[in-house]
C-alpha cells in the first residue's frame, strides 16, 4: 500500500518534471538547429540501437514470465 508521503513526493516529482519540460520546450523552440547528414545518421543509429535493446529486453522478460503485456511494451 502506498502511504501519503510517497504519493505527495511522486506528485511533486511529476510536477517538477512537467515544469522542466515546459521550460525546456520554450527555450529550445527558439533555437535554430543546423546540422549535417552525419548527425542525422548518428541519431538514427542511436534510435535503432535503443529500439533493438528494448525489443530484446521485452522478449527476454516475456519468455521468463510468460506474460503478454511485455510484448506490447516491446
């Protein structure tokens, strides 16, 4: 069971995250991004690697627990 202190800390953490994301968005919206094809390729490779890792982890978790929700996450 979750006590009141834990719920309050979680609400404060989520509120701080929301404020941080909104401030980051307002700062970054005015930045003029200039990059080449090398950076684009690097970002695509990083995203692909992250997707492969998450897929492998979800399949490993699915086969160890026999639960279908991990397949939906992956």
